[in-house]
C-alpha cells in the first residue's frame, strides 16, 4: 500500500474551514452582542476558526489516533498552514485553493474505494470458497487496490506541488505589504490580521507591484 501524506496531514480540512468561513453571513443569526464581538475582536475570530479546525480534524481526518493531544497538535499545524495560506498573493491563493479542492475530492474517492475493497473481502468470506471465486475476488481486489494506490500517489504529488506555490505566494504577499507600509510594517500584526479591509487601497497600492520587486523588498 502506498504511503499517504493526507493520512498524516489532512490538508483538505483547511479547504473545509475556508468554506465555513466563506459562509460568514450566518453570524447574523447570533445574538447582537456576539455579532459585535465577532466583528470587532480579531482574537475571538481566530479562536473560533481554530476550534472549527479542531472540529473538522476530529470528523474528517483519517488519522487513527483520536487522543486530544494528537488532535490539538494536528489542528495547530493545520491552522498554521491556514494562516500562511490566507497571507499569500491572491492568484497563488486561488491556485492552492483549487489544488486542495481536488485533493478533497480524491480523498472522498479514496474512502469510497477502501469501503469497496472491504465489502468485496467480506463478501468473499461468505462465498463457497472455490478456486474460481477466489481467483476472481483476488483480481477484483488487486484492480481496486491499484486504483486506490494511484489516487494516493496523485494526492501526494498534489500536496508536494502546493509547497513551492505557497512559499512563493507568501513571500510575494509579505514583500508587497512591506513596500505598502514601509516603516510601519509589522509582521506579527500582519499575520494576526485586522477586522477591517480597505479593498480599494489594497488594489491600488499592491496590484501594480511586480512579483520580483516584492520578493526583493522582503530581503531588504
């Protein structure tokens, strides 16, 4: 069986987290006081996002260990990945999000394949056990297992491809922000974020900055 990176680092949980955050209009159903806090308190936003990540790791992660320490450790790594992801230059963010969505679809297919293989194995135990039936069953299982391994291999390749895109997008984003804010640039504040976003300002001040200039600015 092929080693699966997704079994150790279920990055598709980040995709689910982004989908949930995208449905932020649902906060209008909360009490007014909570709505105000969620709107104005960036740390509360991060706390809710992190707990959502923990929830998805518990529900969707294929990692066998469900000990609270292992869950919190995995959630911390995934949330750190999420924080870097949302601080990547927009085109890179879209590409990575697309790749992660494909990974998630393939993970669903992989789970389906595993269920099919187990179902065939269980059914073979109930058959008469003739050599013909055993031969057919082994061939079917081998074919299914090969498809399963191909899915795992593709997912591993997709995950590895994300890493250089993520690094490049993150470096360019930070470089643009360093040029934009100059002496007022604060890396920690940038990573934590703010509760407001001046879209027009971002577009006019950062979109015209080339990727090379942004990367150069980061190391000045």
